[in-house]
C-alpha cells in the first residue's frame, strides 16, 4: 500500500504571492517524515501540494513535479479527486461530519466510492476504528453523532475515516495541536503503528513530538516576511536533533528563534 513520494523543483503560489520555493525531497514509504519550522514558512502549503489540495484555493497554483512511485501527480491525465483519495489528509482541528453518526463518519468515503452492502461496510468500519485505536471506546455507540466524542476521540475518528479508504499516504497537519497530552500520546502511538503500512507525513510545532514519532525530519524556514518558504535541510531525525548541518536548523531546534 505505502508508496514513495519524490518531489522536485516545487514552487507554490497564492496569486502573486510566492509561498514556497524550489522544494525537492524524497518521502520514504513505511516511515514517518516530520515537517518542522516557524509559522508561515509554508509547511501546510507544501503538504497540500502533495495531494493536490493547494489548487482548490482560488488563484493558487503549483510548479514542479510530484511523483507517487511512478505516477506524476500533476500529469495532464490525472484526476485530482482520485489523488486525494489515495493520499489522505488529517487536519489540525478534528473535523468529523458533526451530524453524522460515528459509523457513518468512517463509512462516508467508502459509500462515496460506491461500496454498498452492510457486511462489507461493517467490516471496514470495525477494522478502521480498531486501526485508529478507537474501537473499544465507541463500539457500543456507533450510531451516536461523531460530534459527541472528546477532541482526542474525534481526531482518532478522523484518522479512522482517512484510513477506511485504504490510502497509500497519510498527510497530517498538526494533528495534535488541539489535543490534550493524553490524547496526543494516543495519536502518537497510533502514528507509530500505522507507519508499518503507510507513508506518513506529519507537520508539528512540537519538537519533542517530531523527535518521538518521526524517522526523518525536514526543516523549513523563511528569510523574512513576504519571502517564500524554503526547505533548509532534511535528514534522519536523530541527526537533525543532535547534529544538524545548517546553523538555522540548530538555532530553531535549540529554541533560539521560531
Ligand atoms: N489561502 C491562502 N491565501 C493566501 N496566502 C496564504 C493562504 N494560506 C497560506 N498563505 C500564505 O502562505 C505562506 C505559508 O503559509 P502556511 O503554508 O500556512 O505556513 P505554515 O503552515 O508553515 O504556518 C504564508 O505567508 C501565508 O500567509
Ligand atoms: Mg500550517
């Protein structure tokens, strides 16, 4: 299931604003890659270029290349909706469909893909909720609204919803920033489990979290207001946090700025 992402020469714009400049990197399958860097350096923008969500914004465009194994995601015959199906996303604020039941939240994507039949749906809903470490907490209230869960449970519900359609890549944009420490640990444990099957990218403001959950870390920075964000360095997480090559990375991880 997991696939490799290879980005080359990627730029993203919002109208005239050049948001990220010339990014090239490889994101390895069956591992966790963390994106760190100060606010506004383009982490979320870059993440959204990886599943063609950036261009949903009016006036937004992308230059450069993103390969998912051998498929060029920006190729002229590629359907962006299909890309978003194989590269799932989990957002900063848990966003379950509020009036839908827990069950339907998880089953929504499958139904959209034309899966019918209660047996099949039941099976995938249970597998996805188990996969998201949520099954035991919700199995007796599957028909209740997703909005009735705690924040941490809602985020795991969103992860269950994302993995229900069996994506090849999971992009997570600060998935724990709205969660308490216990829920944060639950999500981190989950990420550690999921990486055996998926290619995972996680944006985080929390340095300890990047160090705990990721195999590789990419540090992004911005030279000043109005300047585009850039990838400064990417390496094994242990190297980035103990002996980075770039001074800007060291300043950031030691808390000297950002
Ligand atoms: N929808 C948008 N329209 C215009 N500019 C945007 C939009 N979203 C982000 N930006 C700009 O792009 C730059 C990068 O933002 P973002 O990707 O959100 O950074 P980060 O996630 O690292 O905080 C910032 O200058 C931000 O103001
Ligand atoms: Mg962001």
